[in-house]
C-alpha cells in the first residue's frame, strides 16, 4: 500500500506546493492579486504585522517666480501601510486523499489538491478583509468607496435597485479621476446569473492564448458565493430585501506574499487507527493595498476571518483614489 510518506518528500513537495498555490490564487482572484518578491520577503521578515512605508503625493500650489523673493520649500511626508501575517494550517487523513494516491503522479495530484484548497482559503481571507475595509470606510470615511443602490424592503426592490449599468458607473465614480486602472469585478452567483439572464456578461479572449474569459463592460468577472449576501427576511412588502455586495478592482488591488512557515508540510501516521496524515501550514499576506491593519481586535496570534471583517481592525492610509477597490450594494 502506498503511504503519503512514500510520495511526499518535503524538499520537493514544498516548493512545488508554494508555486502552484500562488498560480492558483492569481487564477481564482482574476488578476486583482499581485504576488512579487518584495512581498514574499516581507512575509518572511518576522513579526505578526508588517510595515510598508510609502511617500505621500506632493501637494501645494505652485508659485510665481520673482527676482526679489525666493520660493517657499514644501515637504514630502511619509505614511505607513501595515499588513498582517496570516498563520494557518490544515491536516487531512489518507482517506480524504485516497483518490489522489491512485494517480500516475500521486505527489503532483496531492500538491494540486492542496494548492487549490489553499487558493480558495486565500480568497476567503481576501474577501473577509474587504468586508472589514468597507465596514471601516462606512464608519470613518463617509462611505466614499461604496455605491449603494439597494432598497431596504421587498417593496423597494425594482430594476434600479439591482445591479445595472448606472450603479456600475456610480461605483466607478468613487475612484474619482483614477478609474482608468479598473480590471475586475466580483459578483455573488445570484447577481452574476441575473446579469447573464439579461445578456450583460460577455466573453473575450485573453491577451495570451485562446482561453476565453467572462467580462462585464470589459472587466474580468469573478464569481464567488462568499461575497457579502444577506437573504430576504420574507416575501411581504415590509420584509427586509436581499442585499448583495459586489466589488470593483484595479489590477494588483490586493498584495499577496508567501511567508515561511517553519514546517510547511509534514506527514504522520496514527498506527492504532491505521491512518496516514498530511499536515500543511501556510504563512501569507493577503492585504488590500492602502488600508492598514490595526490589530485593534485580534485575540490570537493572527486574525480569524471574523476578525478580518471587523471595522476596528482597519484604517485607510492612502488617498481614496489610490485604493483600487470599490463596493456596490444592490438587491440582486
């Protein structure tokens, strides 16, 4: 009988797993995630939170040149973004991976299954972070990153309170004059299917290769059931209506860095139970650029998804137009 320890060689498995996870995370998140060596180094630098200093833009009025007075020097000010290092793990018994072990390349099959799992978990962490960012924006920044067209009750729901062209433009407008860099839009499946029914989803070929991707008004479409959704409370006119949040993204809106868990993967065996076990651990950054993590309400060594959703744990440090994210709230 093939055992996990027979096919999982950490020196070979770990680099392959990290590479496949990064590739799949970029696929699942549709290009809105940027993973680069600087973020990888930062994720491996140590500490629960990671500082990312930046220079604020230059400001002030220009001055009229004169032969009798000097120019007044201005200053450039520094700011600091802060990311949190997520430290998470998951284990499986051999029964869960039995079908993978029957393949021609069992290590590759297991690595792909594990990488796809972690890519999905990264996406949940990213979406939880976005919920927290928007909660902070609503509480402290006048909701200037949010376009809300939703009605409160079932009686309020009309075509204008569902996702449509005008509310999309309202979401774009929150970026001010920086809307040119938009590259993706994320929908809950119910919103996506409603748009598809009215023929608003298009198909385009990627710039490289023959793969067709779905787009909405030229933006790549990401569909995820983990996007914020509150079901309707009932069907009468006074009952609360279903509420959905969609997101607009610029390219690289979320920074990803892969850290160095001391033991990224290992195998074990419970002899009494007759089970082989695969353990995986992931240290990673999944950070909305420009909104620092404050750690104001975190109980453990790193935040849970529920803690990522808390407004108290976020504070915007970039100017609004430099944060490449917007939320659109609708009834479908």
